[in-house]
C-alpha cells in the first residue's frame, strides 16, 4: 500500500524531530521508570489501613532509593585494575588477640547486643515455618541453642546481654509465639522485622502488588535481604533505645550459624583498642577452601576496605576470584558493628550497599525481580573497618542437610548452647560431605535414611548419591563414596565400617 503525502512528510528525516542516541534513550527510560515507580507506590499507599500507613511510607521510601540505585548501577562490576593490595593490619589474626581479665568481662558484656538474622524459612530443607525452629540436636532448635548461649553468659558474668531477632513478615508471627516459652529465663529478647518490599515485574518494573495488606497476595511481597538490617533496626526505635541504655556494639550473625558465638577476645579488642583508635566495623573472615571459592572476600578499593562478591567480578576474572592462592579468605557474615556508627550512617544517609538483583518466577508463571542488599556490603560506609581471620570453627552455617548431618554427629559436643569439636578428632578440619538433593534435601527424608547418625570422627570426605539408607552404628572413615544407580537401592547394614571405600550401584565395595 502506498503512503499518503502527509505520511511521507512525517517520515522524511529532514522534517522529523532529532532521534535519541543510546545514552539519551537510556536516560529517558530511567526517568520514566523512576516516575512510574513513584506513581505505583503512591497508589499502593492509598490501600494501606491507617495503622500501617506510616510504616509503609518509610518502607516505600527505602524501596524507592533501592530501585533508583538499581536503575543507575551499570551491572555493579568493579574495575579490576583498581583493586589495591590489602593494607598491613587491615586483616588481623585471631591468634594475636589478648584475652580479657575476668573482672573486665562483665563490664564489656553490659555494652553488647547480640543480633540474629531470623528472616529465613526452612522451605529449602522441606520444613514449614522459620528455619530457626528446625531441631539440631537432642530436639533443641537453632533458637533454643541461641537462647541457651545468651542465658549462660548473663548468668555466668552477671550481665544483661539482650538477644535481638530480626524477623521477616514470613517468620515474625511464628517466632513471637515460640519465644513465649523463654519468659522465665534470665534473658531479654527483643524483636523487629525487616522491611516488606513489593516485587516488581521483570519487564514493566511496576509492582505486581495491588494492595498493601500482604495477606491478600503474599507472593507480591518479599523481605529485601539482611542488608535491610540498618534501616529497619533504626526505624523500629530499638537502635535509639539501646544507645540510650548505654549499649555500644552489636554482634550480628545468621540464626542458623552455630559457630557464631560471643567471643571474649574479639569483644576485648573492640572495647579496649590497643592503638587507641576504635574499630567501627569488624568482619570475621576465615581461610578459603575448595568448598568456599564463591564466598565474598575483602579487598582494598578506592582507599576503602570493602567486601567483594562474585557478582561484582568481571567475567574474565572469575577464575582469579575463585583462586585460593589469590584470595585466601572469605566472609563468614559474623559482624561486630559500633551502634553509634550505625546511627551516624543512618542520620547522614551515607550507607552504600550494592544492589543484588534476584530474579524469581512466581507460581502463576510471572517473572519478577527482587532487589536486595547484604549486611556486610555496608563495610565501606564505616570508618576504621577491619577484617579478622578467625578459626574455621567459627563458621558453621546450616544451609543443607549435609551441614545438619555434621551437627547431629559425634563430631561436636553441645554445652550451654555452644558447640565444640570432639577432642577425639585428630585434626581440626571438618569433613567435606555431599548428599544428593533428590533423596536428602528435605529434613524428613534425610532423617528417614539414617537409623542413627554415623560415626564421622575419622571421616575426610563423604559423597552419597541415589537411594541410600544407613543402619545403626555405621562408622565412616577416610574417603567414602556411595552411589546407587537409578532404580536401585543401597542399604548400608548396621555396624558396618566403611574406610576409604567406593560402594557402587550393584553393591560392589571397592578399596581406593
């Protein structure tokens, strides 16, 4: 079909308006996206009932800042050539710390707050409700053991260390019910919950939520990662209250991280700095192994000590980042932070954390984005931040049932909520265990496959794949690999001893 004269005139470049180049187009797109998100958030705010309105206004303000940073970041990749050598004494050795005198401990503990990140559900391990209520040993949960630790400290040293739980909207209600059973214990438990942000459509970047009452559409909302700790802690009023009560430092760690206990030597270094200059931010790191090559590490960048995550590494340098020789330490996510410094960073709006873009597909097939931050990424926003290379025993997170296997085994002893490695183990490293997800991912399935947890005191490496069950009192030593082929089952008999063995699908047992 031929064009009309009017259409030809419109299409004639000499008469049309100037076309946008690439940078102009991106700039306009960002402006449109920012304007659109403001409008959508205003619409959502109108649906909030009066008791929620002030809270949602604060949360939406935080989300707006995060969304703007997401639009401005160009992939958040670092310029690799700008990474500098770590300054001397920027990562200190735990072995060089001095132990405090007994009479000093009580005064130090009276200035400490213990914060546990308790926003996660146990769904990845097949459990309902907060991950903190998964039973670890002798029917004691992560939360039980944490409470035991703090109660013991308070009783032994006549202290008043409060336990503060940062819940998410997913875990808050259940956690509040659980902590009622601790009412008669010598421990103060405070809770606050992290923000509740709207998931955004991957293409339009508009919130998919239509109502601020999350019960109406829970999939439309998400907790924005543990980097939200700073803003939520301040917004809850707890930060100001604790500062007014004379508390000075908080120790932050994940609730499922049983190696993260209050350490008097670390506390002494913070409370009584030898060189006179206080440390505002301390990140515990530990030596990297082959199992930790993706873990974040510390670098000096633009004259600041900061956390480097694998997502920030240019593709051509990924192998270098994973090298144990090049980057020898990784972040345990055990953090000690000055409360005054948190207050200053909040008031002056100087917190700077990289945006983590977490793509999700909802049950209805809609592709969405979650914008998150990590608590350790704020390190560069504080003065006098340092790393501390701690023993591996302070890094015992439970992410999968293979981690739970170690904690339930004879490798560890529990006392007063804390765990120590069995002195009968002849070397300090923990065994490397790999349990195949299809048969072992869920806690219930995992427990059904072990009549009793095997003896692993002399185990170096265990790999189990396929339909495998273990009888009572099995002992595993050295390197053990058990592989059941599809459609086959391997039953390890009670009282079996497997030392440096490969057990294959046709039940052959081979030395190696």
